[in-house]
């Protein structure tokens, strides 16, 4: 029986829906670390804890938003000390259908699984009837199972990235060291992203914050520079089309336009000048 430690980061969560999401995979975990990124004065963590079995939960918080790097890395240390086999990283808005996480963990632990690899659920990327393990270039952190042995070989997550691209950078670093990432095709995970709204004209608006906008842009460019061998022209064209040009055009429909414009420009500047460190858009 494989031992799995999980980590889910919480940021102004909808308590009821997050509790339901967590219960879709909690039974298969040895321990789930709840990392509260909501500022302490606005935290509703006690309400969430009342809906979950206390013997499975480890609560961590510093009273402020620590992004993903620090929570993930402290969870790695916790998992190593607990002699776990895998670390599961989850977003608060992700869940599995009934029984799917049990099947997922069984497949990853079976003799069918590649001996060295990072494993991610299917997010409508592959036919569910294809082979169980399909090699992919990268995976988002939510729903991903990382063997603890991977961290011993290539190190932990990049704290400096704070949020966006931290998972992509890790997968590319793993690939550079001969560790592949696999989609477990039969396992679907439900995942929502951003705070999308639609204008009267039918235009989809993501409504990312200024800080998120900054990290998406800066970290993408830094990743290109770190792993040019895994960066394709199509990636760059898509990035500039959707993350820069379309993003600029859509700002007219969003609040805090000046701060978000500043975030785009600083993200580009700091990415190409390779500036690092946590950043707040004032």
C-alpha cells in the first residue's frame, strides 16, 4: 500500500464546495495538509475544519499569502519525514468523480506504471480509452502525484516563482534529468481556473489579479530562458497572442486597469531582465 501525503492551498475558499472537493480524494491519503493562504483576519478555516475528519488533517498557515512554492516545499519535507511514497498537490477548486482517485492511486502504484515518472490526471487532453499512461511534456500541479524520490534527485519547487509556472518549471527540470511526466488517461479531474465572466458581447474575461498577471508573464519568460530546448515557437506565439495582446485588449472590461497594465509591462521587463523576488503591484 503506497503512502500519499496531500497538500491543498486555500485562498478565500468557498467553504462548502472546497469541503466537497477535498472529500473526493481524502480517504486515500495518509494526511492532507491544509495550507491557509487567506490573511488571518479573514480566515474561515475553522468552518472548513468542522466539515472534515480531524484525524486526516494537518493545518499550516503563516497568516498571509505564501503562494505555492513555500507550501509545496514544506509539504515535501513533511512527506519525507513521514516516509511517504507520493506527494499529491491540489488546488481548492479541483476534485475527482466518486472512486476515481482510488483508481488513480492504484494505477500509479501498479506494475503497469513507468518506474520513473510524474503522474497527472486527464484534463480532457487524451482519449480515456487510450493506453493508461500517455507521455506529456508538462502538467499543472493540481491533481499531480509526485514520487518523493523525484525531489531527492532534482530538488524542490522554485520558491521565487511564487505561483504561476512553478509546476511547469518542475516538469521541465525533471525532463532534463530523465524523468518523464505522464497523463493517466482513464482518470478525469474536474478543475476550474480563474474568475471568468462574459461580457454582453460574448467575450470571455479571466479577471486575473494584477499580481497573478505579473507572475504569469514574468515566470513564463523565465521558464523559456531556463529551458530553451523545451520551448517552441508555437508556445511563444500563443503566449504573446493570448497573454499579452488579448490581455491588453480585454483590460477595458476589467477593474483596476492601470494596475493590471503595470503588471503586464513589469512582467515583460522583469522576465527579460531576469529580476526575481516576490512582487506586489501597488
